[in-house]
């Protein structure tokens, strides 16, 4: 395949397809020693990345090779769980010179960039920095696939799992509803279902299945509304209740800190001290400054706390406040030996699944060959990090799949948005609606 340019990747609207949606053309302008393909996919019940590697290995490897050329990396590394022997055996004979596989633990949060970079390079990214600080760039499987396909990003792959008739990984036009994609998994198997968007650990709760799939939607986990995880997310939305319960019930056991992956890398974050601050006013300010480095993995809340409290919410709430105030803390990682502590405290995915009450759901998600033939899509103007894109179409315009319908303002961080079906523009607001 021909080498893609940064300008082409920008014109195709390629973004990080599994996280916040950082525009890939910006990331690939950097120069790095190593580029890492994040195929860890450590969120329970999600299988998209593994399925894409199995179905399209040549394209993913090509996309990674092209990204490697752009950043000038001496090597490219595919980080994938060692348990996926069949996928690894499929990939190895296809790897070009300068590309290798690192087999990762089947634990959470292996897919966190800081943990992944450490596992691959044994380098610790300094607090508040990005992988580039240690000579690395990280991209994900679907992003590499989109680079290789060399066309506008109009489709999204995602896993639909949990309380559905048959868990699957699917390919759908960007902008279709949750209801439609859940239907491709046979529909919900429970009354009054809800969904965790993006995963059970770092996702968000949705009770509205008219919401739409964006470029960053990596999965939907359908659950009954009375499931403990759904209840946990509902309670976490009430900050006053979270703070009141935490202030009175936390016994300062420090398990939340002992399990924190960033703390184990030497970062100055101690969730138990953030919990302690709930009983103070500004006297406790020194206890929350480290929350600036919280990775929001939710492990402290979902796994570590024996009192079933929510230290993750406390950290995130303080992190948001400090960031809104423009607070920064320049500090180096404390000298630690992650090989002693981090490895001993990795949380096995099987253990996490049982802890979260997910063991009764099928832990699989085979890729369906068929896509969804959508008649209507709704394309939000903000599907990525940075400023929303600005519409370049108006109501009544006829568009074809792949046409540019919105793009960021000049010199603003953002990504181009394309029509995901052919049809006519019916609405332009904070989203563009197209009907076939």
C-alpha cells in the first residue's frame, strides 16, 4: 500500500478510535523512537481489537508501518494479550523488519498508555506528561486500520455485549443509534435495559438508546437497570451523596492507593488521601493535588475499596476542579521498582469479571461480516478532542457517503467529519442529520 501523508490522514478524519479521539494527524507529526499499537483491550467483555487483528491483519500491520514511517520510529511494537495465541500466530509471520509483538498480561488496566509503555519499553512516563516524553507514540488497532484503508472515516467497529441475545463485534455507519446496534446483537434480554458506553470500567451510563455511535464508541455493555454496576454509576452521578458517604465511612485502609496503577509507577497520587480530604475544607488541599495525575481507570472504586466507596469519583472531581483553576504540578516520578509492586498487584480480568457481577454474561464478541444499512444518521460536530467541527453543509443539501460535511476552524485542534451515508441533510445544529 502507498505511504499515507499526515495531510491525507487529516483529510480522512482519522482519530483515536478507542479513547478520547485525539486527532491522529497531530500525533503522527511527532518524532519518536518507538510506536506502539495498543491491542491490549483490557476492558471486560470487549473484543473489537482482537477481532480486527484476526480479520484484517495485513491492513492493520500496513497502517502501523505507515504510522511508523511518519514518526520516524526505529521499531514498531504490537502489544497484545499473550492469551490470544491464535491471533499472535497469525500476525508473527506477517511482521516486517523492525516490528515485533510484546505479549501482555491478561489484567486490568494493561491498556492504559502509561502501563503499556512501561510494559513495552520499561520506561516510566513522568507525571502529567505523554508517551512522547519517553520517546514513544501509542496508537490503536482501529486507527491503524483506518490509516491503511486510505479513505474517509465513515464506519465504526464496536463490541455489543452483556445482556444481549448474542454478543458480537459489528461494523456500522457513524451516527446510527444505540438501539440499532443493540438490535444487531439480537436485542436486550432484560426488561428496562441500560448500557455502559465504552466499557464497564471507564465508560459512562446511558439510559437513552436513541444516542448515537461516534468515531470513539468502542463498545456497548447492556445491563439490567438494577445491576450493581448500573446502580454504581447512578450513585456516582450524585457528587454530594458520594462525598457525604465517603467522609463518614472511609477507614483509611489505603487499599485504593495500593492498587492504583499510577501510584505503582511512582506518580504522586494517593486516592486514600483524597478520601481523607472529604472531612476537611482547604486544610486538605495538599491531599488532592496529586489527583491531577489520576488516569480514571476506576480500579480503586470497582476493585480495591472494601467499603464499596467511590475514591475514583473523589479523585476525578478534584482533578476537574484543579484543572478548571489552571492548577499544575511539575514533579518527577518517585523512584520505585514497578517490577516488584506493579506485577504483584495487577488485577486478572477473570477476577475483575467475577467481582463486577459479569460472570453470567458470554465473554465473546465475534466479528459479523454484514454491516448495518442505515436510513438515518446523526453526526455530532464534536466527536474528538479539541474544538467542535463547523458544518459546511446546510439543510436540504444532497451528500454522498464520504463527503466532507464539517471541519475544524483553521489552526484549531479537531477533525474532519464526513457523511456516513448518502442522502439529504435534514438538520444542522450541534449535530448533522442525514436521511437516505
